[in-house]
C-alpha cells in the first residue's frame, strides 16, 4: 500500500525530461567550436576534463539525437517508467555500433587495400620517373579512391616546393594509419639517401599490407559471431519485454514503484556493463603508429621558391 505508483502524465513528464537531459548531454559532449578561441593560461589551467573530452568529439548527428529522444519518450509514455525511457534512449544511441554492421572495419580495410595499391603503383613509377618526388606526383593521377584526397594533397605540396620529408610526414599524419606509417618511413629513409633498394622495399610493404587485410578479414569473421550473439540477446530481451507490456501488464506491476525503478536501473546497468565489455572485445587494437604526431607545423613546412 505504501508503494508510490507513477501515473501516466507523471511518467510521461519524467520520461520526456530524462530524454531531454540526455539530449542536452549529447549535444554538450559533441559540440565543437566554430573556430579557434584565444585562451589565456589561467583559463587553460581551469579547463575541466569534460571540456577536454568534448573537444575531441566529432560533430553531433542531430537526426540521430532526435530519433533517440523520440524512442525514449515513446518508451516512457508506453511503460510509464522514467528509467525505461532513459535506458531506451541510451540504448538507441549505443547499440547500433555494437550489434549493427561494422562499417568502420570495412572503411579501415578499404584504406589498407588502397595503401597497398598506391605503394605498388609508386614502386612501378620509380622505374620510369626521374626521382621519388616525380613518382609520387605521377601516382596521384590514378590513386585509389579511399586515399585519393590525401595523395592529391601530398602531390600538391610537392608541386608547391615543400620539402619531401615534411610533405611525407604531413601525409602520414593525415592518413593516421599504421600501415601508411611503414610506407612513409621507407620513403623518408629514401629521401635521406639511405633507401637502398626502395622498389623492393615498397613491394614487400605492399605484400605486408595485403596480408594484414586478410588477417583483418579473419578477425572480422570471429567478431561477427559476437555481434550475432548480441543481436539474439537484445532481440529476445526486447521481444519478451514488449510481449509482457502488451499482453500481461500486471506481471510488470512491481516495476511501477520507486523500488521497482531502482531494480530496473540496476538491471540496465548490468546490461550496459556487459555491452561495454563486448564493445571492448570488438575494438580494433591495431592502432599503434610509429609516426604519430610527427607532422611539422604548416607555417614551417613550405619552402620559399
């Protein structure tokens, strides 16, 4: 008798407020400044960790935020549970990256294959070109699509009389890929006159890149089994919850009170922890770069003509 029961208007209001708070948090974490801000030393010293974290985030996808907000409000109205509204909105935000197709993997594999193709083209151009810079410029004409923009900028920098080493370091910084770092390292050694058999080295690097693609494909196949298991768990849980809400609402009556909401929050926390662990298992760990942060400042890279 002493259990407080949430009415429909109150539950809808709480769910909408919770979802709106999640929206504001997402916008705050993903907001980027339009331009550089001149900060003094005192401001930098008092900058919070949240601000530093937000500065590393990409631009917010407002349509995705609106969809998550709509799902959270809809679940809140249907269940009259503010915790369910918050969990639904958060789940709609994070679950597609865990149980959906791994588009990042396909993009990374395509870039590695493109790097291998470009390396082979550069090796072939070395035999006909007058030098390494001419070979790089010629390779930009038919460079693979995933890295065409970066290769074109590299060729443009060389045509604008940038030092070869500086242009290559900027190229590696733009690609931000361990395989590209190996290729650029070989080219940097050649630029310093210690490349030796550069054509053979580039051929071996291209073969290594293609072997890495095959290895990543095998890893992706193993990860797909984890994604399938996660899809089955999520689908079965949502189907059971929907079935009980529609056909046997009385069975879920204990969740209408404050204690029930706390239990639901604990259950949602267990699911969140398990999916966070699963996401960590599926995370790409081949991200160590040997040329990280080596791009020279733009103002010092150009050489006057």
